[in-house]
C-alpha cells in the first residue's frame, strides 16, 4: 500500500539525515540572521550553505517528476513523503533543496511549455539554484480566486507585448536572486472571446523598464524573509518571443500549474503538522501546572490524540490524491486536489494551534518554529484560492457524478465507483 | 493501492446487485412490518426472505476471514469495502448476510477459542443463521468502558459455574432466535489477582434458570427492533465445560473481539454516510425555497463538499487500518483501531445530520433511512467504549512512540516510522 | 438588570416548589405509563393530576401576556425565566401548566384575531385545559420553511370554505383531547396575488368529514406521546365564519404567531440544558474509570465549563430578546428572535450531548430525561424553520443596518446603535 | 436593561466622534510610521497627537473607576461600552486615551496599594501619560499560568530588596517612555510558607543596575510596536520602601489586578469583532466572483449571521459580568470573569478570521486593520492565562455550587440561583 520506488525510499533516509544533521541545527542561526537584518534579510547566508550540502547529497530538484539529470524519474506518490519531510522545517528545508514555491511551479511551467530558448535562458539557471523567479497572478482590485477576473492588460505592439496593470502578493519578487516574473494577463479583452481563452502568460525579466515594486506586504504584520510584493507594470515591453505557451492558453496553464503545486503545499503542511505534534509532546512532557505534568492532563492527551487522528487522515488523503494523479491524471483527480487543498491546511492550522497553546506565550514567539509554521498555514490557505472556491469544485464534481449515473439506483453505482476508483 | 483479491472484487459486484434489487426495495416493507408490530417486531418476515436470497448468492458469513466453507479466505482489506456496502442499508443488509453485530464478534470468539463441542453446539447454528446470540458485558452500576470495573460474579461450585449479577444494553437478547449469551464476569475477585487476569467468559444458554430479562431499553426513546435488554443473573448455573477459553482470559479475549468488531462498525458507518450524502444530493436537487433550488444554495454545496472530503478521509483511514491489521496484526494496529473508532462514527454523525437538515422535518421521520442511520451512529459511538477512552489509547501510543525513540532527534525518527509503517 | 415584576418573581418560587415536589418525582411514573401503553399513550394519567395541582397553585396559562383572569399581566421578560424553569422537565412541566406548544401559539392567535364567537367556542375550553388544538402548516410536498410554498387550497363555495390538501408533522393532532385545527392554506392562487397576501387560516374541527389522519410520524424512530400526524384534507367544508382573521392575512398571522413561540421554545431549551448540566455533574461525581472519578478528569471539567459558559450566553441573549420584544416590539426584534432560534437549540444540543456522553450508554436510554430532551432539541431546531432560514434573516437585517447608515463612517454609527438599542 | 449613567452615555458620543474624526483616519499614517521605523518604532508620532486630542476631549483615564479628577465616578458597566468602542481601533484608540494595558492594571495596583510616596512618584506621571510602565510576571522556565510557579527571587538585604531571575513577554518594557516595572517574585521560599503568601510585588525603576533587556520577542514573527521583552534581573537592588503592598500579598494583588484587566480586554475584543464584521460587510458588498457579488453568496451570509449572533452573546455576557462586578464584587464574579476570558477572545478570533477570509490575501496584509486585530486576539488569549486555566476555574465554581446546595433537589436550587444572581 502506497509503495514507493526504491530510489524514493533511499532518498527519504538521506533527507531524514540531512534534516537532523544540518537543517534543524541551523534553524536558530537562520532566525538570528533574519533578526539581525532588521526585516529585509532576503537571503540569510545559512541558506546558501544548506543548498550546497543538499545538492551534494542528491537532494535537489526532486519535485520535477521527469528530470533525468538530477535524479531518477519520480511519481507524485514517490515525491509526496519527501515533500512531507521537507515541510518539517518549512522555511528552510524546501528552499535548501531547490524545491520551494513559487520556483517549483514556475520551473514546471517552463519545463512543460517553454521553448528551447526560454528553457536555456530561464529554466537552466533556476534548476541550478542560481536565480529565483516569481509568479504574478493575483491583483488587488479584483477577487483573483476567480482567474477570469484578472485584468492586467497584455497588448501586442509590433514585435512586443506591452503590459499594464498592478499585481500584489507576488512572493519572492523582491529577493535579489529573483530575475524573472511569469505574468498572467488578458490578451483577448473582447466580450466575444471565450472566457477560458482570454488570458496568457508572459516571461518578464525583473529589470524591464516600467516595473516598479511598490512595497513589501506584511503577513499578519510580519515581513517574511521570502517577501510578498505589490508591483505596478507601466508600459512594460517584452519581445513577442517571451510569450509562454500559446496566446490564450494562460488559464489552462495556470490550472496545470496548480495541481502539483497544491499537492506539494499539502504534503509540506503535513510535515509541519507532524513536527508541531512532536514539539507539543516534547513540551508537555517537561512542564507542570497545579502539581501535574501537562502530559498527564486529559485535555492535553485529547489534543495529542486528535492531532494524530487528523494528521493520519490528511496524509492518507494526500497520498491517495498523489496516486490518482499518477494513474488517472491531474484532470480526473481535480476534485481530490481541491479536497486536500481544503482539508490539509485546515488540519495543519488546528494541530499547530494546539501545539502553540501547549507552549503558552512561548508558542507565539521566535524560540520555536511554531509561529512561522502557523503563518505559513495562513498563506497556504489563501494561496491558489480560498477554501470556498475549492469546496465549490468538490461539490460540482459530486453533483455531476450523481447526475451522470444512469442506472435506476444511482446510490449503488456511485458507491461502486467510489470503491473502484 | 488498496488492492483487493479478485474474489472480493467479484463479491462487491454481487453485493451491489443484491442491494439494488432486493435490499433497498425492501426498506419500506421492513418499516411497515416493524410499525405493524407495535414495537416488538423482533424478526420482520422480510428479513428471512433476504437471508435466503443472500445465502443463495454466496453473500454469507463474509466477515469470517478464515472460513473456507462459505467463501475463499478474505483479508480485512478484502472485507472492508463489502462491509461498507452493507452499511448502506445498515439495519437490513448486514443481518441479511449473517454479518451483523453482535453475532459476528461472538462467532469469532467461538471460532478462535471454542472447544470442538462448543463449536458444534453453538457456532454451527450461528453460522447457518438458525439461531442468534448476545454478548453480555456492560453493567448498569459501573463505568463499563473500563473493563476492569465489571462485577458480575462467576464462582465455581463443584462442576458448575454460578453467575450472579446484572447486565444491560445486551443487544439482541430478547429476539426469539437468540439462544446463547456470552457472559463476562469476575472469576478471581481477590485483590491479589492481576488486574488483567480476573475476568472470564462463560457460555450461558438463554433459557437457563435464574436469568430474567427485566426490560427492553429504548434508544433515544426508540425501542429498536434488535432490542437492548437489561438482564439479571440470579444463581445461574452452567457446567464447567461452558467456560469459553481459559479461566482468567476474559479481558484478553474481549480485546481480541473488539479489534475486528470496531473496524466492521466503522466500515458500515462509512457506507451509511455515503448513502446519506446521496440522499442529500437527491433531495436538494428537487426542492426549492425562496426561488432557488436547494442544490444551488452555497451553504448546501458546502455541506456536499465537506461531506465528500470527510467521507473520503475516513474511508482511507479505515482501509489503512485494515491493511495494518492484515500485515502487522491487530495488536500493533491498536492505535489506528482506536483512531477510526473516534473518527468514523463522528464523521458519519456529521454527514447524516447534514442530510437530515437538508430533508427538513422529513429527515427526522420514517420516510427516509436517515433517522435509523442517525440513531445507529449514536449506538456505535457508545459501543465498545466512548470516544474519550479511545483517545486515551491513541495518546498513550503516541507518547510511547515518542519516548522510545532513542536517536538524538526523535522528531525525525518518528516521521520516518510514520512513512515506513 | 433583567428585573422582573414582584409577581413573576413570586411565581418562580412557586414553580420551583411545584417542580421539586410534584414534577420531578412524577417523571419515572410518566415514563412507565408511556411504556405501558405500547406507544400510543396520548394522555398519561399522571399528566392530568399535575394539571390539577398546577392550576390550584396559580401556575396556569402564564404564557398569555394580557390575561387578567389567571394572573397579573406579564411581560416577555417576566415570563422568560418561568418558561426556562418549565423546560427543566420539558415533556411534563409545560403541559402541566397549560403552557405547551402548539396550544400556546394557537391560543395567542385566537386571542388576537378570533371573533367573540370563535373565542367562546375554542379559546375558552383551550384556556381551561379541557381540549387541545393543532396547527396545520407544514406540507410534505414542499419546503415549508418558505411559507410561500404552502399549497393546501381553500376555496369559497357559497357559505363554506372547502379545503383540499395534505399536511404533515401536525403535532398533537392525534391526541383524543385535540378538537380543533388551525389550518393554513391558499385562498388567492392567482399569479397576480401579492405573495404575502395569498394565504389564510381557517378553524377546522377535527371531526369534520373529509379529514383523514393517515399515520403517526416517528421522530428518530420514536413515536412521541404528543404525536406528529400526517393528515389529508379531502373536500373538507367549514362555514365561512370559521375564517380566522382576515382573508389573505395568513402569512402575517403566522409571523405574529412565531415570535413569542420561538422565544418560548428557546427559554425551555435553556432550562433543559441547565438540567442536563446538573445531571452531568451528578453523574460524573459518582462514577470512576481507570482509577479516577470522572469529575476529576480534565476533559469532563472542560465539558462542565463550556456548558456553563454557553448556557449563560444563551440565557442572556434570550432575556435581551425578550426585553426588546417588550420595549420595541416583535417586528423590531425580528433579527434577535431569529438569532436565538439559531443559537439556543444548538447550544442545548451540545450541552445535552455532553451530558449523554457522560452517562455512557445510559444517556441514550430511558432512565434519565436526557434522551427525551435530546429528541426535543431536534424537533425544536426544525420547528418554525431550520437554522439556515433564520441565519438568512439575521444577515438581511445586518446588511440593511449597514446600508442605511448615512454618516460617512457607518462603522461608528452601527456600533453606536448597538449600544443604544 | 444595562443602563449606564448619563455621563457615560455622553462619553460614548464623544468617543464615537473622536474615533471617526481622528482615530480611523490616522490608522494608515500609523502603519506608515511603524513601517518607516524598520521594526522599532516604539512611539509613532501620530500617537502623541491623538493623546493630546483625547485629553482635551475628556477621554482620559476613563478606566479608573474612582478617579474624580479626570471624570465622574464610573462603574464597570459604565466603562464597558467605552472600552468596546476603543477596541474598534485596538492598537491606537486605547493608548490615545491612556487606557491601554499594561498601564491600566499597573495604575490600578498603585492606586489601590501604593503608599502616598509611591503614588506621587509613579502613579501621577502615569496618569498624566508622561511615562509608561511594565508588569513583570511571566517567566520562561515555568508554566506561569500557575502563579505559584513564579521563581524570581526577592531577598531582603538590610534596607534593600535584591532581585534575581528572568522574565519574558514583558509588554512595553522597551519603549523609551517606560520607566517603571512592577515585578512579581518569591519573598518566602521556604516549603513551610503558605502557597498563597509566598510572592510579593516590588517597584523597580527600569534604569536600576542589574537589569538587562535581552531581546524583543516577536509575536507570530511580528515585532509589535508595543514590544515584548525578555529581561534578566541580576542582583537588582531597590530600597525596601519600593515594596508594593504587603510582603506576601503578591498573589492576592495579582488576582485583584486581573479581574478588571480581563474585562477590559474582553470589551476591547468585542469592539474589534464588531469592526471586523463591518469591514467584512463592506468588502463583500464590493467584490464579485464567478458572476455573483460576494454578499449574495449563501456562505458569506452565514458568516455575517453567525458573527452577529456570536458578538451579541459575547457582549451581553461581558456586560452581565461587569454588572456582577459592580454589584456583588470581583470575587463573587470570578467564575464569570473566567468565562468571558474564554468566550470572548475566541469569539473575536472567529469573527476576525471570517473577515480576513472575506478579504482574500488582503486580509493578511497591512491595508486593513484585520491582521493587527487577529494578532491581538492571539496575545489576549494567552495573556492572564490560557483558556484551559480559566475553564478549570469555571468548572470548580460550578461543582462547588452543586455540592453546596443542601435541599433535596439541588437542580432546582441551582436554577433558582441562576435566575436570582
């Protein structure tokens, strides 16, 4: 059950060692370097050291299923437990292994849809970890969870595309290593254009004239080291060769990008929750109130039990979704991908909040990775659309499944399908 | 993933047909026969018809993993989807196929621990469906979720065991076909006796002098057709040969009985929840309020999505537990068995309550199977111990796992184990 | 704060004595009488005894605010704590004092809208407790939470109204004392008729030809002693003088009926929850598992604390709503009336479920009033419309309040109003 | 009901004007000034401007019930709606009016227990807003929610007290205006000393040798402008005259401090929740997804309705608690004070989270006050002890109430008390 390839199994051991010997011990140093930089430490030095080590250990670009250079081919099911492990140190480990958002999704887009020239110029340095990228989709003026609302205009003028508009929550854009943006906008603004063929994606070098980074957006008041930019595009011009994929394919490509991205987010969240549970157990084993060690208090034991029960269900649901993606494809697994996007970050929030509660005021502070994890769950819950949008998707699939059943007793058939799938 | 044997897969098809052609159509007749009997219809005739059909179709005693006579050997993972299917008509289908509690657990006990004579006399007619049995453990005077509290005394007097005490919530005891009780009591009442060697199980024919069925206990005011008896044992004498298993082994045997019983309960609950979701979708597709069909209301879509997400997680958790029982054994899977016992009936309660809410007042009434399902979740949540006891077990395992980790970074190891198991 | 009149304060003492000396001790006898009647004990004798005692004590018809004969005038705020007390024995106490649904609402309708003849013929015997009544609104074929869906036709034919249609969940209709139905139906079925002027209410004696009681609807499988009937009306004819209020005023009258009815339901639910909490504390003080008295387990203490916190909030919310009804009127308090209808029965469900859980299997059975209370919360949650309909009402008021604020900073004004009201 | 004095009513109008004309418009400027200061803006200039305006308007030190100089005497019930209003701009308004924690609690301590010299030296400049103070109780090494765990040692040496120990989460300590710490520690460390007479409070000027501010603790990664310090005390010496109140009275004084502090926190949280609801309504009225304005989506309407229902219950519970404090005293109202401390911040968390969800990614960012409000609820939930400690208190009171009832039917009495109190 949930068998992974021997290669993936070996990588889990390597990664576990890497985490224990290099990453966890570096967490405090990372916090200090971030702190010392008064809020704009876009690349703490410790991270570069970890990247070097990870690369030497073969823990590099594992997210890319089809890359033969860095590792053997890996299925979603192979990758899932690895992503979970990396989520245990959610701010350090994924980037150490060149497996962090938004670069993973961007590399996938380039890998799938890029021309040879685009790959040479952008994908290669991204895969080597020399540069980083940003994905510019969300806009401040519209509810961007409905991609059809996106308004940044992309107009052809001779051999160039001209971009005008405003984006925000563009993660990583301010980091000095970031050199390229993938920008989503409208290329067919007529009311006649089919709703799902109106948008396109363009590759825009960060230093193109007309781009202004207006500010860094704090998350719960917190200027995260990865940064979240608000950016204006004012007559920004790029050559027509910078179109990524076909004109009008932006919506479809954004959907293609989101499937793996969502499952990666979810697997990392499971790792974060697992670590939070361990931190909780460690803490409550050492503290006493009113004459009783916390671990011997019934309420704390309920927190532990409920956390274990919820984590295991979320992990199985995610592995199952990975298996579906591997076997029937991302499109057929769309409902499950939406389902884990709702279930897993919410689960992680609950588990991490319990762990924070068990740490008292310390749980809110910088001495434990819990506060960072918690803020991360807030970001993940919002990234790629809020829960409400994903629930809509799950319900729509469910209703379609019900309607399409043609036997006189649809209940039976639905259940049968439920088992067969 | 979750591959079942070809035999089990075929049986799912057979069972789906049986449900659609025989069981669902009989549900209304069943309700009428129960209603017509003014509350004491212990064996509605329709049930005997269904039993005959099921037996002819080979849908008989499937719960018994090792029975070669009725079917090929079946693992827990093979049986799980079949039990789920049977839960779709939770009051009719399991008994139709001789797969209903408490007889399943009692047959397992007899099969595992019975002497050849005991098997001949009791197991054979139970397996043929001619008689039924009861399991007498819970007592009114003590919190019976702690089996160590059980007080009914079993004292040796010459060649006989003499029983004195009171039991309640003894399911099925009043049904006319019920001929045998498995009674748990104390055989070693001295304070010196080890706590887990004090209890034994004795086979007691229902017509033994000294047994009085005091009353039928209603569930939420409802006298269920299966019945729940309060029984007094007053100098009830049985031969020493009626001891089931070893003297003092009662506690261990009760634990052995509960593992499969719990997973069967959980699988049936998943089937009930799946059916409730289908009934909900069917209903909301046909009703309108304030100018909108219910299915087009956002709140209803959230109910549908959340139900699908919760059912799928619960199913995967239960299948995973079945797989563990098959591969590492019931004892090693104890924490997961406790985990599903908490998670699944609660999930089913939520899904069924949403479906009832979608049915308005009708959801509380007899025209849909929802009210029966709901009462059943209440019984299952309490049977084999309340949630609080099972959460204790999950937490204890979790703490032990944490304590036993001997590497310097226990978090890492724990996660590794989490993936390997 | 929440001052009640001296008269109401005295009545609370009288009612407390009545409950302790007469009602609680009669609860077991009531259960036995219901049980002995094999499911159709519409009027257990003990109830008639209690009615006599209550009447002698002046605990009679207290719900009627303006009745001078039985008691001094009483505000909603005066009556609320009395209704709460009666909810402590929710199946016995309200009817003992002639203060039980649906008669209370029906008496209010007759009192407000009845002609002198109608009052003489129906209100007088209802107020004396000699007969009982039913309120026939809900229909099986439509979502009746939207009153505009009601379809029973009421057509004028000479000096008579002719009724045709089907009703269900008509509480109390089968009881032998029930002599009169208030039936809601359509009198103006043209599409031109204003939506809120299409329905009317007619007084229909139960023995009128053409009325058939089809069956008793069980609630969660439970045939409650008060009964819930499905009834067909087939060319049922009553004189035109049996119209209650104006033709076309049915919708408005049903709204008028529901305000006080909802707050009475809520106050009784609070009493039920308060009693459930006491039963829980009593039980957990006497039971031990795994070496600890339940009351010393942290999880149980959380149940107690959360129950107290939730009950107190619900009581204050209801008293505040009563105060609003007394001071600004039922219409202005509509949002709060909807709010308590959502909040209070849900609170009571949670508290009663915790108490049931603390009672183990016993909590589901007939030895404690918990199971009856729980079923009652299910009925109340559905009666007068499900939560979803009431939440719509609260949200609509909230949005209107926001839109109507005309100052530049609506937030401020809204908060100001919040304090002033 | 909940009548406030004419003076308090007038102040509400003044405060509403102050908020609308001065505070809300300053919120963006405040954010800019905080942002411009790269994380250590301990006193944004805009705050000093607001203080001057508030003082001119008579909105100054209103929290102090007995101060005749700044305003007429005010009950807790008078002050509650004012504190709620100030919570609508939770980071700006309270401090603008010299009504912010921890100074309010410290001023109360000095007012109640200070010597004339102590009042002259510290209370007077605090009340004038010239200096600020900190309250040093929580320690990193022990679970400080059990005050008996506090370990900082206070040892007499001649005419001086000598302090040694470590404190953390000392709010406001780093701000330049902060000049005085109230430090809690052990003065009687012998095992014989009664548990509740072992601690004392000492006034320690911030510039006393031996005090080291080790670091600023971030909250969810966020260095709040008010600051939360970790501080070591190394042979810190103060004159014996700096003892606040009696030696050994520290525990009792800390309890006295917490009552009003908790209710002030809760009232402010209600204001924050009310504002969050308004921001949510404003936002959803302006945004559309998938062709529908958010406000017309059923799920959003549920958020609005549930928020209104929960806020109103929490406000009533808090006003009721204020009334109890005014009439029966803080000690008798201890259970309710604990109850609101559990219920209100949790309610505010839920409402604010819904509002954030309705704002999409924007809800996490700096453009709306929601993120600050949310972080504040996290701090308040932890300040003065976590929920679990307060639930213990509520349960203990409940059990005592039950045990002490001496009539044969305690349920009745308890309910009676419930109404009378």
